[in-house]
């Protein structure tokens, strides 16, 4: 079978799984999905991941945001994995440059959106690694290629675990958040920079921090500003849920002290 045939078969399989998992999706226009997510270069990248033994199978979609869609897949060892695919068609990448500029891990700024997406993916992967190495509970990063990241699946496939926004939260979740932001800052040397109740899973009794693409090193010129915003978001959320998180200033003091 030649490469052309393989690409066609893969795209048929994806369309089929898109149809099967329709109940999970907000977006029902299949052709749009194929154009926006599975453009030719993305299909080739998925094939490359499968051929290289980094992915065994791609199943249906789990969730979609503005710039990325997350799929449920299987690793070669048949463990469930989350496959996050950034859409090459997304034009929102300009606003991300500020989270890349100022990060001394990445030299030259990307000159087009393809480069920007690849850099973003590498940054998200590295951030997950740094966090994991510091002992912070995040989805275990498994591999990345171009606009795709493969990581540990959190939840019971094909459903993702609920986020704090969808779950009941208690004082322990509040304390965990403060401890985790502190550990991220002190041990991993990172600020999440997009922290909210939508980016923390509550999986049974376990909390899992995710969506680390925006995270910056503490040396980033806006690190403190992002940290304060993260803290304010979480304090506001816990207060809205009737807990007593204390005030943002006290959190900041504990985190950076
Ligand atoms: P959004 O713009 O909606 O925040 P995003 O591009 O920031 O999306 P994420 O927040 O990383 O992407 O993931 C979006 C959704 O995909 C999550 O809310 C969750 O439902 C699902 N998801 C992401 N990562 C995983 C994972 N490791 N395991 C299971 N589901 C996941
Ligand atoms: Mn998110």
C-alpha cells in the first residue's frame, strides 16, 4: 500500500470515529473537522507516530477547544493516552508569542504559525516534564511531534475526568492548589500562567494539573504578573464555591517566600 492510500485509510478511520463519538462533541461538521484538525500534514504526522511505535491507535475525540482537540488513543502497550492536536488552521498563535519570548529555553522566535505551533508543543511537553520531575501530579508526557502531544489519559476513556469546574471541590482541593502552585514555582521553576478551575482535573480523590502550554520559567519577565493572575483566579473560584481560601496576597507570600 502506498503512502497516499495509507493517508486516505487513516482519514476514513478518523472520520468514522468522529461519527461514532458524535455524542461527545460540540462541533458536528465533519468536513470542517477534517479541514481544521486533520489537514494532510497532521495526517502524515499521525502516521509517523504510529509507524515509529509511539502510538498504536487513534480513537474518537474527547474534547475540543479553540486551538486544540484532544483525542483518546492507545499506546503500543495498549494504555489509554490523550492525543492533543493543535490545529494548524488556528490563527490565534500570535498572542502566544509573549509566552515564548522571554523564555530563555527557546532562542529564535518563530517566523510563521507552523513554527510557532511546533514550538508551543515542545514548550508544553517540556513544561509537563519539568512539573513531573518536581513531583507534581500532571498527565505523564509520553511524546510529541510537530503539532501533536501524547500524554497519559486522565479519566475513564472515552470520557475525560471532570475538572474542578465540573466537580465538587473541598478544602483539601483548595490546600492542594496552594501547595501545587508553590511546588511548581519553587521546585519546577515554573508559573502555570493559564491556571483556572478548567485546567485541574479531579479524578476520584486525586487532583491533576494540566494544560501546561502557557507555563513560563520563573525568570520570565512577566512571571510574577502571571503568578498573581493565577492565584487570583483560584482564590475567586474557591470563594465562589463557599470555601475560605484566604486572600490572594497571603497565597503569594506563601508561594514566593
Ligand atoms: P481549552 O481552550 O478548552 O482550555 P486547551 O486547548 O487549553 O482547551 P486542554 O485544556 O489541555 O486544551 O484540554 C482540553 C480538554 O481536553 C480538557 O478539558 C479535557 O476534557 C481534555 N483533556 C486534555 N488533556 C487530557 C488528558 N490528559 N486526559 C484526558 N482528557 C484530557
Ligand atoms: Mn485548557
